[in-house]
C-alpha cells in the first residue's frame, strides 16, 4: 500500500480551526467516543484529515485540559521527569493532570531548555575561582621584609698565645686584635655576593697579622 496523499492534494482544509469545526468535532466525539480517526472527519462532516482531528481534540477540545501559564512547581516536576524519562512527553504529561504532551513539549523547547542552559553557564562561571587577594596583614609583613636591614656579624677578638702554652686559651698580657669576619660594605646584600679572591685576600691579611703577634 502506498502512502496516502496529503490534505492539500485531496481538497482538505489546513490551518486554524473555526468555531463551527470545533463544535462539529466535539459533538461527534461526545456521541460516538474517541477513536477511528481516519474515518471520523467524513462521518462528522469535516473537511479535515484524521490526524488534524485527533490533535485538535487531544490538545484543545478534550474535557479536563488545564489552561494558563505553567507554574514553578510544574516546571520543577517537568525538569525532574525529563531527567528520568527523556523526551517521552506523553509519559510526562500523564504526571501533570490537565497538561497535554504537546503543550509540555513546546514549553520545554521554548522556555525551559533556554532557562536551564543559562543556569548551567552561570554555575560554570562561579566554579572558576579567582586568585585570592593578599590581606592587609600579609601585605604589611611583605613590606616589612623588604625594608628590613641585614647587619654584619660583630668583629671577633683574636689574641696571640705563647709557644710554651699548649692550651687554646690566650696568654696573660697578650695583645688582642679585633678582626672583622666580614668586609665592610654599604649594601648589606653585597655580603652574599663578594668574590672568592676578595675573601682570600682578607684571610691572608688576618693570617699575616696573626703571625706578627707570635
């Protein structure tokens, strides 16, 4: 069997329904009940196809259909049911009394889907954490470290010892020499960068002064 011709080829009406057509459809279904949609238009005196009659009745003329805006509670229920059932609109509509599957599908595609995408994008932006700012106490401590001064060690006292004295202590009356263990520099940071040759010269001078005292 081939596919039946569309409505326009067989002279059937398309587009919005009139009040008279709604009345004919409703009165026929009230007398004979739902079903047999292919033969219903001819019996009801309508120039419509069976699919158009069925959709008009189920989505607009059927008793008990709930009209008006969808509430927040219904939105929440639709979202939760969609997570469980997916795009099975007839099953979702069965959990919302008075709402049709066509109405829920249209509302999902035009409103809810966009609303959920916007909420997901906002949540993703909140997850991106910015680097924490330094507190006032941490900034003050950092500034204090920059302004702190580095002091060189105090000079050491080196005294000569007698040849007869094997002890490590200094002999009585032996002159004492103040020797600085570090070179005198204006910038304390330079203490960590002086060259090895400079250090060798310093220790040679200390050794020469020590030998003169012996």
